[in-house]
C-alpha cells in the first residue's frame, strides 16, 4: 500500500518536476531562438549620399541582428553616384557572408542599381522591368583657369588631375563594373562582356535570356527564395527601413533643373555616375 | 533514479528548443567560398600612348601661301583650339586669314591658296558653294572637318544639319560624312569613342604615320582615296556595323580632304600617338601645291608689281587713265604697284591692252594659248533694210577688217569680233600676262572697267579666257583728250613720256564712233 502511495507520489513529482516544469521552462526560454525574419530593403530613387547612407545602415542592421536571416533588395532605381553604389555593393557583399541576399527588380534596375544587385544570390524581376545599362557617365570638368586672387600649390591642386585623366578614370570604373558583372553573374552570363559594355538596357525577359537576371517573378517569390536559401520557414517579413534609426537628413534634389524649372535627367552635381539617363530629348552620348 | 529524473527533465526542457528550432530553421546557410566582388586594386588608369614631343618644323614651304580659315558659318571651334595646325602653318611661312561673318567668300578665295572649313553649323549660300567648287577646280586646296561633338546639339535635326551642310560642300567632290560616330568597344584609347586609326595605303598625307587616335569621329563615305580608317573593331553608331570604317578621304583631284574629327588637333590630344605627324602632313597638304591663277582670281592673280602696256591703236585718254587709276587702287590693296610701261620689263607682271588684230607681241601669247586672231571667217550679213543702210555704211568706213569676222575660240566656239572683247590670262613661270583685246579703244576701256569692278560674271569665261559682250553694262563716256590732272596724279613710267603725241590711233584702228549693238553669232 505504502509502496503504491510512494509510486503515485513519485509519478506526480516526476510529472511536475521532470516533465511539466522543464517543459514549461523550455517553452518559455526557447523564445531565445528568434523567429527568423526576411528583411526588405527598398531602393526606389537615385543613389546619392543620403540614400546610400540609409541603405548601408539597413544592411548593417541586418548583419548585426541574428533574427534577420535573409534580405530581399527591392529595386526601382536608375542608379546614382559611383561612390554610393560601391558602398552599397560592398556592404551587401559583406552581408552575404552571413545570409542570402535576393534582389527583386520592380520597374528599373539600371546602371548603379544593377551594380548593387550583382551582390545578391539571385535576381528576380517582374517581366516588364528594365535591366542593364552597364557603364559610367561623367562630365569632364571645365578648362582650368587662373585667377589673380586665388593661389594653389600645384597645377592640379584645384581639379585633382588633368582633364583627360577624367576620361581614363571613367574607363577604369567601367572596367571594374564589367568585372563586377563577370564575378557576380559568373557562368550564368550568356552574353559577351563586350556586349554588356554597350550600355544597353534590356526588358527583363531579354535580360533573363542573357543571364543578367535569374528569374521572372513576384516579390513574394523573391522573399520565398531568400527564405529557401537561408533554410528558414515560418519567417516574418520586415521592412528594415522602419527598424533603422534614420537621421532625418533633408533630401536634396538629385537632378538638375532646366531654365524652365523642369527636372532634367542629368545629375545636379558634377561627378561620375553609374546612372541611367534615358535622355530622349537628346544630350550626352 | 535521480539521474533518470534529471535526464527526463533536461529532455523536456530542451524539447521546446528543438521543436522551435525545427519550426523555424531547416538547415544552415553557407555562403560558400566563391569570390564575390572584383579585386578593385587591379584597376588602374591607363595612360595614353604619347608621341615624342611635337616640335614645329620650320621651313619656307609656305611662304607666300595664304590659308583661309572659315569663321563665318557659326563654326564650332576657335583658332586657338587648333593651335597645333595653325602653328605648323605659320612655321612654314604661310599667312593665315580668317573668313569673318559677312565677308565675301568668293573674294577671299581669290586671295587664298587653301580653304579650311571646320565644323560649320550655318549653311553656305549657293554662291559660296559655287565659289568653293570653282576654287578647287582652279587648284585650291580644301580641307573640310566635321566632328560629332561639334555641332548644334540642341536637337537631332540640328545635329544632322551640321553633317548635311558639310556634305553640301563636299557633294561635287563625291565625299560625304555620315551622321554617326565611330566607336570600338574592344580596341580603343581610354573610351569606346576614342578610336584607333590606321593609314590606308601610301600617300603623302599618311607619311610617317602608323597609329592615330581620333576622339569621336564621323565616318566618311568616299568612292576612292580613303586615307585613314578605324581598325577592324570599329563600328558606326548608326547601325553598330562597320570594320575599318573610313574617317578621312580625298577626292580624285587630290585637292579636297575630308576628316571626320577635329579633336585630334586640340590640346592635349595632338600629342597622342602620331596625331601631330598627321597635323604636319595636313599642313603640307594645304601648302604643298601651286594653285594656278585664273581670271576669277583677279586681282590676286598678280604677285609682282604690274606694268600696263598700251598696244597699237590705244591712246592714253582721260577715260583710260581713269580706268587705270581704278586698277591701281585695286592692286594697291594687295600691295602691288602699277606703272605704265612701254616695253616688257623683267620682274613685272603685265597687262597689255590692245585692239584687233593683236600685234606681234600679243600674238606671242595668243598663239601660245592656241588662239588665232589672225584668221577669221567673214560673217554672212543679211541684206540691210534701207533704214539700216546708212548706219552700216557709216560704220564700214571706220571699221577694221575684223569687224565682221568670227573667231573660233577653243571651248567657246565661234565668237564674232563685232561687239565682243577678250580677256586672256597667260601665266609664265616668272610673269603673269593679262591681255585685254577689243575691237576699239572704247571697248577695251570698257573691258578694263569690267575687270576692275569685278563684273566679269557677265562674261562667258573659263579659267584663262573671258569673252565679254562689250559695253553691255558700263557705258563709259569716251573722252579722246588726255587729262593733265590725271596724268600728274598717275606715276607714268618715264618711257611713256610723250605718250600724248603717240596717242593718235592709226586710221584703220580707230574705234567706231558708235558701237554697234553686240549680236551673238547667228
């Protein structure tokens, strides 16, 4: 009888201390295993210093938060400054050492925008989007002038280099862009790098044939692909721009205005750009 | 027992972790070891293939040569930009003049040996186009340079116009620019539009040239005589087709050169590859020829002081002196003095004024030109009406035997002596001879005035002969009396002292008091 009482007591204690309490504790503490998240980073404007800084912050957030298991880069951009493009590209490449990055092209992934997409594992695009425009544009600075009142210590102190050097720097940047295409697309590229260098922009369906992108599809499919590559399920999709403390720097106009106050397709600031101009009025070649 | 309980507790504690983990995570992400970004350090700025430091070669090849640069057609360049070519021309001794807006191109071309048109954007008038064509036919050198980066770039239409108007100039010479630019994605100099250019064949223009670089160049279409072309990787922006696209060509005469780029002449690009050698060769193209002077070049067909000689039957009247004074003013613009001389003098170009028949001295020139004024055919004249009979008989009394003859002039056919005069240009190595030949003194003066006033367009003319309808426009009032005032003003050659005494024409050569209305050969 006593033995039976002891067994019942044992079973109750075992149930409570060896099963229920560890189970409840395990259940409660297992929340330290975070629900995986797929972060969305949207680039839907020209890449300039402000945009570049904000995007880099989002990438770094993803890198530093282990619940973010993959990133989908949503692109609808003509590109932008070379400096900001490269900053984003390198930061994304760094992020890829930790999690997959998938690009979703929504409308336009041209020039610098396509450049940053090369740092992704897979590129999705909606069928009517435009992709490509690989190359650099830039404007040679004006002919140096000497002023009576202003002195410098060398002939190129003001301008940095002879005017002709700018042309050669542009070509150097083009070569690095083309190398990024080769490295980023690898065997998937079926078009010659010479043809890529023509700077054409292709409809996504054509770009797919050339191996410039991987698949035609939706943003949902791009997110699923990111999750698949990250080996996660039951994930949450988060907008990384809302998780980053953004310093509200005032947006300055990227494009210049003509004499009528209309926005032109040309950047306001001189410099080098991975930028799709789409100048149908006729301008730079 | 305790161990069993602990194990059980641990198992149930871990179970939620495992379940949660499996709920969310189905594997581990491996980024892989593949290269993910380019090695940026491998990219450097490629420096251009600089030539040896260009040095202007000094010579006297261009002495006395005038090169006219067009600046009158909204040309998209400045002379300072092409200092490399300008400097080379100046070092050769050439004189450089600019055609400014509103200047008279035909007049300027008369003084020029070569005409350089670079990136014009305003159309040339029909008169100007004709003058250019005539200039080239007379042996003048023409250089036309178009450049895709030097046009009115505000619209496609305006850009195309700059090519169209350049092609209008080149049309008679069967060369044209294409409205494109040449590029190469494979073999270029720092940029796809900086194309490598190679000489085609052997020609003075491509002497000592192995490689050139053009910086955005129109391709050129020419039947023959392609001088420079891109390499096999060069393509046209028009259709992305090409291979060895021509960018410079000459016409068949070798007097017209069309080049599709001007940037290669500008700083610093003229220092790249053999670009400066091409500039040297272009300057030689512009200078290394002797343009034959034609009547159209008057007054620039003279290069030495000019002596004017009066042939038999020509007397120094007030009217003639006045015309000579005008001629003197015209020649003075070119710094050439004019004097009346009696005999041919060495070192002088000469103008000889005479009436039919040419005297022996004039016949030397007319014979050399294949003109025989000594043999004419009598023009069959219709039976005069009674009203005309008197006038005709009056004229016949003072007419020369040449009045009713017709001459066969090579290139002109039969020309009646009556009512027509001739201007003949005969150039010798050391002397230019201009002969004015008419049927009377009055008409000889009239021809001189046509010449001085630049009114030869009313004449039927080729390069060396002009047949002019006499007294058609100008109606000089003949005064047979010499004017002392004019004689004092005019620096007569001493040898002509007493010219008044010899001014009386011989009876047979006295001009008719009324010049008959010129009639064309029936």
